[in-house]
């Protein structure tokens, strides 16, 4: 697990060494264990290493003749790929070495043989011409960004590295800003920064001498759309799921460094714990967050579940004081912004867990693949019974001060492009946009801020193939989402009580903001970026009533955006608490 950056230059241009140094320094946190460098006449690669597999020998770039590769990721079917090459063909034990030989053999279709999470850059330089490929895994677990500039193309694991290198513009695009405020994330290829775009999940770009000449995508849901018998029984579906889950978790447990698990007490993380227990993982290390607000949470349930399998369990209490002190740094790590207040516990859990482990398994993807969200059940109902399509109303609803409903155009374009109907269409929309641009982005940035690797066993092509094509009755039944996953968990680890009512996990941002509203609201309201959105009196009224229904998310979103804008647009350092950061004169 690492950070990558580099340049592919147009003829007549050479790599800007100063820009490369700034980009590499900007992603130091992604790989503090070492730096790899490679310079050709018109291309350059930079790699920051976080040692996970083959600690002694896995230094990057990997080389084969005139070709080289750097990667940020884990390739879980590495043993199978190696079996397709002669014995002793590879020089290291790193799982990221074989993709280079796959590319040289198979061209831009090489990622179809990869099972894992990855952002890859490979380059071949021959006879004064270079060819480069950039690839991102099909779920979008690992990030990769590019910027086209007058000298060619720059790429990096984080948008802020491109900004540090002088690529892209420190300005918030109006449409993306509106999406962020209403959806809490931004959609599609374009980021909020003009000139910087994401590689889409599953996308591979072929670049020749600084120009993109080919783009192709690997669609994981299309790959997973394999026919299943219409009369599939519950027991057959459970066996199908059991095989896939154990296969995936077994692959995700491979590491040469200590690993642990985020355990919320919910279905998804409990499933991963149960699978690890079935596989014989002794005394897993687990972490759960709770808050000092006095509200009900699932920390006690998580602790009891951990005890049932003999886990070495840790409970972290996140206090309001901790949040006000560290929130600027938390928001700063979200360079590609996602105003999801779950970044708060995720960042603190990563900080705490990193004291003991380097790899952390997490349950992202369970709701999307297995249909866990309430909006999925609502989407199955006719309108006269309360059914409605998801993502129809944003955080600020009809009172949003932006440009009508243009904030929803990115989602609408994705909906239009799908050929799916019913429940799969709603799931596919979330898997295409919400999952990579909010949940996975949050996990990547919050963990990598502390040089920790996050792994998501539920987001595996093996799991997707097992469950994606199952009839709706295996996903939603008797008022429960994730029905099949709950049934599996009921058998694998009944102590998880998967069909019992859940408390849920809510970050108490409303009480925190309202309690500090007299001090906080004027600071937020005076920010130029907020003045362009909402008048000061409305901000102050919103913050003073942040515990009211709907107001908490609105107030939090404005606070997040004010802090994010201070750092990533105005370039203000985040070396103080929330109040110091917002009051500092730039």
C-alpha cells in the first residue's frame, strides 16, 4: 500500500523535477517507509512505500527490460498470476510485481486478470518514445487522479499532490460545490478542482508521449452478472455466499505485518469478524468508537461480540474536545471532499489502531452489494405506499441557495446510462457514485493520513459474482435489507444477533455545533466561501438550532466546507483547532 505520482511528457518537454519532488512530499503519509524513483527521457515515476508484503524485497519501481511499474494496492490473486509464468520468473515476492508482466503480455486488457484493489502506473520507453498505462481497480477502492497541462499529463494518488506540483487550479467548481453541499460528495470524472479528474473505477488509460490515446473500463457488475437458477433455494444461496465470503476474507488476511478490524457492532463488520473466526484467526485485534455524548451506541454490543471470539478488543471514546482540536486536520485529509461526518470516528480509530497494526479490515460495501439501505426498500414500494427513488432531495432540500436542481445532474446522467431496472439499478447507482466518491474515499484518506492500509473484503469480485445476480428475495425480505447476509451471520456467529434491532451509529455533530454556536457560527458565517452560499443571519440561526431535525447535517456541511475551503483553496495551514483555523488571517 503506497502513494504514486508521476509525469508523461509531450515531445520536446522533460519531467519537472521540482514538481515531482513536491508531489512526492505531498503523499509522504501514504508511504513513509521509502521512496522509489525512475526517470526516462519523457516520463517519470515516483513511489512512496508503506511496506505490507515482501518487506525486504518489494521496493518499487519494478523493472522488466525497458519497462517499469509502480502501484498502490494489493493483488489478492498474486499466487494464481505467478502460476501462469515460468518458475523463478519474478524477482521479488511482492504481489504488485506481476501486473507489469501482465501488461507487457496482454496490453491494456491486463487488469481483467487482477483481483484486488489498486492504482497502477506502468511505462515502457523504447526508441525515444514512451507508452504509459494508468489503471484503477473496478470498485474504486484505491484513488488515482490526473491533470492535463501544457507539457503533458501528471498523475497522483491524491488531488492535493497534483495541486502541490502546480497542476490544477485551487478553486471550487460551482457545480461540484453544489453537489458537495447537497449530496456530501461529488460525482463523475471531474473533481471539485478545475483541471483535475479522477480515473473512474475500473478505468485504464493508455498514454503515448503525453497524450491519452485510449480509455477502457472494466465493469465489475457486468462481470458479476452471471445467471443463477430461478429456483435457487435459501440453503443453496447460503452455501454460495459462504464459499465467497471465506475465500475473500482469507485473501484479505494475507500480510507480512500486523492487522486488525474495525468493529462497529453492525452487520458488515460482524460478518468479517465471523469469517475470520471461521478461518481460525486467533485473537484478532478489533477497534470500536463511541462518543462521550451519552447517546446510545453499539459499543457494548461490539465489545460483547469481540469477547465471544476471544478478540483483543479496544474501545475508543471520542470526546467533543478531541473533535474541535483535530477537525481541521481531519477535513484537510479529505482533499477530494466528502462531507460525511463518519470521517470523524474513522480518523480517530485509524490513529489509535495504527499504534498496533498497519492493515485494517473494514465493512464498506455491504450495504451496496447486499441492499442494506432503507432507501432500497423504499425504492421497491409503489409511490402510493411511500416508495420513492433515492437521492431526490439533498441536504438543504428546496431551500438550497444554488442553481435549482443542477446539483443532481451527475446522478441523473448515471441513472440514464444504466440499462438496469428495479433494485439492481438503485444498487448500481450507489456502487458507481456514492461508494467510491464518499465511503471508500473516506476510508482511504482517513487511514492513509496515519499510514495505515484499509481493506474491504466485501468489495471483492468473488463476493460480487456470488450475490449480484441473486433475486431480490435474497436481498430484501420480511422488512429486512441484507437478508441473506443476516442469515449467514446468524449461523456463523449467532452472538451478533443479526435480526435484532440496531441502535445505529450517529456522530453527535448537532449537539456539538449547537453548544458552540455563539462562538462558531460567526466564524463560519464570515468565510467568503460561506457568504457566497448563505447570509450570516441564516448561518447563525441554523447553528443555534443544530439539534433540530435536518439542521445538524446542514450545519455540519457548512462547517466542513468552510474548513475544507480554508485549507485546500486558500492554502491556510491546519496547525490549530477549529476556532483558530477559521479566525486566522491568510
